[in-house]
């Protein structure tokens, strides 16, 4: 069994589905179900004994200690985090509590559990800390992409909290010998992405006839990776990564935000034309830029390719086409997320919201 934290979030739920599609090893999924956690993403696993869900906080050390002692996972894949930069700007409290203090608490619980294992299990144990390229800060237009050796220069409360958690994970390896691996990944996109983030927001707003708000001039550059490729990279690092190492994960897809929005509009023009025959591009509006907005991120993913033979399977063109298709095919999911109906669904499945929903 493996323990996955944050397995009801965007990447975590894709990972749980992918993991159980690829093999039969059970997953213990610990998630607090914040606004970003959505068990509807995992509805296809209902009745599947390989998925054990527990609603709880990674910072609840008594709960985590009990789960580790009872379930005895061979690895922890740590996704749980507050993940939205804009929210971190409006209030960083939860980011500090979960991303920093919560990760500290989880590392301590993992270490205490790891010390109880026999030598063979101890050597095989893995703590995989999932992080972001945003810890490296911003890049000049012509600067080489971030390698694992790039200095940490986080600029938002979100990236600062993730940088802190990366340092804690690193220290728990160097100081205590905990077998930690860290991945720093670029922007993900794909199914079950909460519609506060750029790609799903644009798709959902376009279809609703609402404005498509682009920050500033829209020339901010990001590297994009289809979420299933991120999942395969994490599986590969868990399987063959060297402990104490970090691996950058990216899709070799640098795009400006405006180019992303244009691509989405063009795909929707093709797949679901507007009734008035106009392009969805007519809905684009430029809004005031986000404070401290990093201009460019780019990931150099050569280490994971060289050492572990991982490469993304999707190009940006194939991945974004699948993503737009998914949102067109799953309007009830979008409605559920927007209306909060998925919370009612959780209550119906597990008795009442806020319980240890196993
Ligand atoms: P998300 O916001 O969609 O999901 C986070 C999940 O963690 C939610 O299910 C939430 O309920 C849960 N959670 C939050 N606080 C918790 C707590 N205290 N205890 C237990 N569960 C808690 O985030 P995501 O986009 O899926 O990102 C997952 C991880 O990947 C994060 O660590 C993030 O920093 C990292 N990451 C994300 C991206 C991206 O593009 N989305 C890129 C690189 C790295």
C-alpha cells in the first residue's frame, strides 16, 4: 500500500486513478477536502476496495501516526497543499499552515514510522514530495530553463511556502536519513482541474459566454505538462529515483498565457461553435496584472530523462485537445464544482461532511 496525501485534488486524483489503472497496489488517500478537494473526481472508484479514503489533515499528527501504524504503507506521495497563487496573495495563512507546518508534521510522522520498520523495509521506504517550478522564481526571456541546480528565488506566498517545504523535505533526508525524493514540476493541465486556474477557467467562461480575463499583456510564459504525464513521472521517480535527489518535470512546452487562451478559443470554435458564428476570441478581456507576477518559468527536464528514461507522452496540441474535449463532455462535473453540489455528494456517500469519511 502507498499513502497519498491530497488525493482528492486535481493532480492527486488523477494520480490515484492512474496508479490503480496501472496496478493493484492499494492507495490510502488522506485528504482534508478543502474547497479544492473533490471526491467526485474519484467516483469511478466507488466500491473499489483498493482505494481507502480518509478525510483528515496532514497536520493532525495523531491521525497520521495511527494511519501509518495501522496501514503500514511502503511509500508516501505528498501532494496535499494549498495551491492557488491568487489565494495566497489574498491570505497566506492556510499556505503556511498546510504547506510548511503540515509538511513538517507529515515528515515527522513519516520519520517516526520509518524508524519502526525492519532494515529491508526501511531501505525500500520512500517519501516523495511533490513540488513546483515556481520555487525557482522568474526567468529572463533568453535565460536557460531551470535545472535542479537553479537557486531558489520564490516570489509569491505560495511559492515561498512550497520552497520552505522543499527545504524541510531535503533536511529530513540529510539530517535523519529519511529516504526523500522531490519533484519540481511545471504547470499541469487536464481533466478535473478546478476552474479557478487558467485553462479550465477559460474553457468554462468561454462556454458560459463570460469574459476571458487575461492578466496584463498576457505575455507571461509558462511551461505546460499534461497531468497524466506528471503522474507517470511521479510513478517513475518512486520506482527508480535516487533518494535525496530532486527531479525537474516538464513538458518542453513554453507558451504565453495569451497563446494558451487563443488555442482554447480556436479549439472551441471548432468543437462547439458559438451560436452567433463569432470566435470565442471576442470574449478576451485584459485585466490588471497580478502583483509580483513572474514573467517566465521554463523547466529543463533532461535529468529525469537521462537518469530515469521519462519523457512526456503528450504534446501540447494533443493534451489541450483532450482537455477541451473532457470539459465539453463533463458539464455536470463543472456544475457540481461551481454549485458546491459535490459537497452534498460527499455527505451522501459518507454520512456527513467533516467526518473521518472512510
Ligand atoms: P489542488 O489544490 O487541486 O489539490 C490539493 C489537495 O490537497 C486538495 O484535495 C485538498 O483538499 C488537499 N489538502 C489541502 N490542505 C490539506 C491538508 N492540510 N491536509 C490534507 N489535505 C489537504 O492542488 P494540485 O494542483 O492538485 O497540486 C497538488 C500538488 O502538486 C501541490 O503540492 C502543488 O504544489 C503541486 N504542483 C501543482 C502544479 C499544478 O500545476 N497544479 C504544478 C506543480 C506542482
